[in-house]
């Protein structure tokens, strides 16, 4: 009976492959404690005046790390996209091309800036924006393109810059997943007019929340300051154009944590990369799973999530979401519908009266049909969080063992509806 239990899928009552905890995230230690206590004792906790001492020091270090002249800390990685678009001079009513497969904030930020998000399909081998698809969407109203460096890949920045140059488009890099990544030896966030990064809890650097905008354009920096700091002009800046701004400042308590987190980044990159190489090699030998293509021009890879493509035919025809549920039951944190295809996203259903730009986006009709994004989102994508790669080789072995166990037992799951799988999961949790 014990042998049968060990071989039986955990979702169906067997013993999970993994019961030990994974590496903790957020990673933290005495360095973060000392930094927060020092800021706490100073009593200078907020973000005003902008930039405060710690946020200014962190912004300088982060900008240098990504080969940019400037960086400005902000409240989170959604408003960083919004204010960056505005600071780059993208006008209300303009069209902004975004990939159809990304987090909703990439598109909603355009709406918040009173722009029209236009959805380009993705490269099915890399899950980043398909530049040919984007090129076909350019009109006289297009003013910007927002490539997203997704999961563990970097968008084709050479092709994007070429497209932007031909049509006079602004480029905003969405680097929420890509802290420390480099393209042809240069930091992401430095290739476009501006770059946007997130420090939300799951990200590769975190203070719980927070964001930052990078740029090497002083005029963009001037406008960013005003937009983030209630309309106040940047001291020493050359722009005196009045704007109505928000309070989107980062606190110095957050900046104190992030300065320490930046110091951990290179070591964590190396560890994730070693384990990701092991996992990629194993996946090559598993029928029905395919690694994403990593462009050789990516000279430093940032791995926010380890992702791969799932083919149900090699797993007795089971649905991707059933595969993910079985993997989770074996003790491996995983997700399938990590992102939706944005044209169909449930999170992007705002009131047309409040966001008329959204109605304009949907009115484009066939242009919103992005088959590669839809197939990736709803049938093929599997996402494993980056902290699974912060352990040792045995952790990778557990992931591989869990995948192979699910593949061997997939026939037992064939024909199950997702509702049945959810009931199985709930029953297992109740035991």
C-alpha cells in the first residue's frame, strides 16, 4: 500500500513528491533589519521632499546598475508606467501598442494616461511582443510602443528601436520582471526613452510595493518629478511647464530596504541561472514540454518566473490547468493562467463612460485578435516562481520528479473537468 501511495498522484490521494519548504521569499536578513531600523530612528520616513535622502541614493545606484543617467522612485510599478508615458510626451487620445500577453497594468496604465491601448500578438517562441504584429498596427495616431520583458526573456530591443525610429514612436520598456537583465551588455530600461520597474512583493527586488522609472533624458526626468510630486518642479531642472501632478512618491522606509535588495541581485541571478540551466536541460528530455527561446543577445538573464510550454497530447490529453493542479498537489508551486490574453481579460472591463479609450481599443475589431497570446494564456503556459531556483540541485530534481510523476499518471486525470479537479484539491486541503 505504501508503494502504491508513493506512485499515485497526490491529487488523487498519493504522497506528494515535495513536502519540504522552498527558499523563502522575500529574501531578507539582518541587512534589511539594520536599514529599516536606521530609517525608523531618523524619523524621516516619507517621500517628501522628493527625492528624499534614501530614495535619492537608491535611485542613483539603480540607474547606474542599468546604465541610465537618471531614475526616480515612485509608489508602484503601475503608476511608473502611467507617469512615464505622460512624461515621454505621449498625448491624450494617442494609440499605444502593447503586447497582448502581459499583466493588465501594461494596458491599464495607457488608459490612466488617457491613451488607447492597441494589442500586438506575441512571438510564440519567446512570449515577447511580435514586432511584425506591432508594425502592422501603426497608424497616424500611434505615438508609443511598450515592449515587455516577460518572465525570463527580453523583447527584441534592436527590432523595436528600428520600428520606433521608422515611425517616430516613443519606447517605454516594461521591465517589471527584468531587474538587472542586460541586452548586448547594456541594462534593460536604458534602450527606450524610459524604463519602468516594479518592486511588488513577488518581484526580483521588493519592498512590498514600489516602482522606479529610468531614463537618460533630463527633460523626461523633469516632467516625471512634477507628475509624481504634486506638480512641483524638480530643483535644478530646466522645465518650468506647469502640470497637475499626483502624490506618487516612494517612502524612504521602502528605499532603505531596496538599497539592500539591490546588493543581493547579482548573487541571486547567478544562483537562479545555475538552477535554471539544470531545469532547462531536464525539460529538453521530457516529451510535451518546450523551453522558451532565449535570445543570444541577452547577456544577463533575469528569471522572474521559470516558464515553459505544455502540450496536452503528451500528457494523455489533459488540460493545462489540470496539469498545473496536479503539479501543485505534488508540492511544486505553479500557475497556468498567470496572465490572460488582454483582449479577453476579466480585469480589463472598465466602464466605457469612464474610460472611452477602452471602447476605442475594442472598436478596432480584428486587430485585437491575437491567437498566439490566447493559446499561450489558456492552453500552453506554465509558470514556476523564481524562488524555486534559489535552493540547490535537489530542488530542481524535485521539480523534475513531480513533472514526470504527473506525466506517468496523466491517464488517471484524463476526462476530468476543472470543477472536479478543484473539488479534489479542496478535499486534499481538508485532510
